């Protein structure tokens, strides 16, 4: 439960926000993630606090928006916090030196062994081009992924996989690994993230 890392007072203030509004949008989530001291302190990185961008908050809402209204309900917020805690613990497990980054091969390992996604080398290369940064580290260039980029790739992989599986099961009656998207359906899937 999220109360394990949210202080009781932070939890109450966030719950009150949901009670007043019934749901929140990306700006509200961004404000909560960046300004709730308990959340900021929990998701610390080597460089200090993680900045939760509006874009990242928007895709996190989209991942869990079951009603499709663009808002996050209280139960979806609780699920998001559980996902974030799991992803953070997984990230920290692979961030051996505590630098706030994982290496490209560690992301590949997580995607394959923890998330159980069987991606082609070309798909892995696309992920790395999009979500990694080349940084001088220990006198050499390394391909590294920060936690916020790790959350972005985790959210998108989960949401795209869920959308694909839903269509695969509807069209083929199970997980066949193939489905057909109409252009408009494809655009709705990718543009919401």
C-alpha cells in the first residue's frame, strides 16, 4: 500500500484533493509528485530530486485511465503509486553504484527478465535511442538511463502491450502475437501516450 512511503499527513492531503475534485488531471498529478515532500524524498536520485514533468504525468494517467476521460481517479492514483514503488525498487536493484542511472544492458535485462517482454534487437535499439543518454562516466562514454526515463519506457511498454493484447484477444480469441489496427485506432493508442 502506498501509505508505506507516504506520510499519513501527505496521504490525507492528497486524499482530500481527490475528495474535493473526484479526479485529477496531469497538472494536478505533476503538482503532487513534485511538491509532496514525502514523494520527493522517496524518489530521490544521485542528482537530487526527480522532476516529474507534465508529459510524464500525462502518460502515467493515460496508462491507468480506465474510463478514458483523461482524468485519474483515487484508485488509479493508488495503483500508480504501487507501480512507481515497484519500478523504483527494480531500478535501484540494477543501479549498482547508486548513481541514479542504469546502463543500457541493464535496461535490456529488466525488459526481458522482469517485464517479460520478448522484444527484437531492433525494438531494443529503438528504446535505447529514445530513452537513454550518452554520458561521460569514469573516463568513457556510457549509454545510461535515468529513473524518469525508466518510468517513461515502463509506462509506454505496459500501455502499448495492454492495447495490443486487448486487440489481439478480440481478433484472435487469445494471445496470438498478431492483430490488425485501423489507422484511427492506432493513432488513438499512440497519441494518448
